[in-house]
């Protein structure tokens, strides 16, 4: 998946990947896609739940050897 920007959260653990994602999305434009790199397994549940709460669009997750690539599209309400 092609992203407009990438956020490296490898080595960070809950709640930091979500907090950093929120901060980064605030800097991005509506409809832009953020790729979040993480190695905290909790992101598999945390990111979809956070997107549901905030109205951002969870686009999916890819797993590769303990590293996760999570894709989020910024909604217009944020």
C-alpha cells in the first residue's frame, strides 16, 4: 500500500504508537494515508480500536517477522 508519510514507532510500546500516530495525523491533510511501523503486537488491536473511536479509517495491517506496518487514512473531522 502506498502511504503519504511513514511514522517509525519501532521500540515504542503502548500507548506511544497511538499517541505518536495522533500527533502525526494532526500534521497531515484530510484523506492522506499514514504508514505506522511498529514492533509492539498490541498495535494489532489498539490501532483499529483507536480509528473506530476517532473516525479515522483503518486501512489494514501487514506483518513481517514481528514488525507491523499499519495504514491509517486521516478523516475530515480530525
